[in-house]
């Protein structure tokens, strides 16, 4: 032991105390490794100990055997249920009960899912609809296909009887005079409804009648293609236009015309007061606020005659 201590001190550089600690640690490691081997070697070589242990084990098995057997029998009675043989019969998934689905071999969860789907308003129309139910046994479902009381596919609907427009003769529109037309006559033209027909007649009456078909372009909402249809059907008599006497019409009456605003009407009245009754219509061109374009618009609606 002294030699081993000196060997540790000389080769590892330990002091005496550290060398003693190292020797103690080595002794513990060796003892830990060898003692279990010695113990088991002793047991195996001692037949008396081995037979005693065997007897103790047998006694323990005999004690617990009735309890284990009882538990197993209870489990077999209450838990180990042998699967029943699946039944096969014709059924409609829209009316079959939960028990019917169970008898057919579907799981309880799937049967409940089908019932809830029906209660929510769902309906199976063809056999393949049942395959959409989540977690349904597809193998079993394929075996039951011919027992499902539903059609295989949706029946094709019969073709609808379509009446061709050419089967009915087109109603011909009788020409009408636009300055005398009613809203009903105007509505004969495709694209002119109740609102637009009222708008046309209201503008026409405010003017005193149309002297030209071009004036229809001033009607709000009258599209170009509809205007072409209207002008191709309607006639226009400019002799039906109502005129205002430029020498006698009062300010308020003159200002109500769409082509005369308040300022223009007042300027004409003031000019008439300053120069006396007009002898010809061209005299109003002397009024500064009346331009040539405005004169051309109002000319058909004024006259010198009462």
C-alpha cells in the first residue's frame, strides 16, 4: 500500500493527503464492481436459498390467483363483448333509425352524425351522398350499395319547352306625332319607360312643343340608340309649337320658358319699355346679353302676333 501511495505521489504529483484520498476512491470503485458478482455467485451456489425463494414465489402466486381470476372473469363479463355479426337489409338513409345503422355495421358515432345531418335539414338524394359522411366505413358502404333505397345518380331533367321569339309576331308601332304624343305612346319605343316618357312630355310642354327633333337630345337620360328609334318612328309638326308675344307677355310668364332665364326675360321687358313695341323680332339682337346662338334657340318661340 505504501508503494502504491509513493507511486501516486511521484507520478501524479499528489501530496500525501491527496494520495490517501485517491487510494480510498480506488478501493470503493473496486468494491462496488465486485460485491454484486460475489453476492449472486453465492446465491446460485446455495441450493437451500434457491429452493426457499421458489417456495415463497409459489405461495405468493397461490394467494393472488383467485383475485386475478375473479377480475378477469368480471372483465370478460362486462367489457369483452364479442362483436355481433352485421345485418344486411334494404334501408333509406333519410329515414333509417340509429339502431338500423348500428345493425348494418356502422359505428355509433357515424350513426349519430347521420341523424344530426338530417335534423339540420340535410338530405341524401343519391347513394353516393352517404359516402360524404365523415369517418364512415367505406368498405362496408360499398357492400351495402345495392341495399340503399336511393337512385344511383340524379335523373336528368326533361328539356324545357323554349318558345322562340320568332313564334310570336312582333307588334308594330304606329307612328305618332311627338308634340301630341301621350306617355303611353312614347313607351312603345324600346328603352323608354314611365320615368323617361314623363320627362320628355314635361320638357316638351315647358317649351311649348318641339320645333326640331334635335331638341330631344336635351332630354336628360335619353340615350343615343333610344333617340334614333324614337326619331325614326315619331313625326314632328312644327306648326304645333306655341309662341309667346314678345310685346305683351309679362316678365314671369316669359321667365318660365326653359330658354329664357330671369335676366334675359327682364332685359327684353326693359328693352321693350325703353324703345316701345318691337316691329320685328331681329330687334332683340340689340340686347347685349342675347347672343346669336341664344337668338336661334328662342326665335321659334316668340312672335309679334297676339
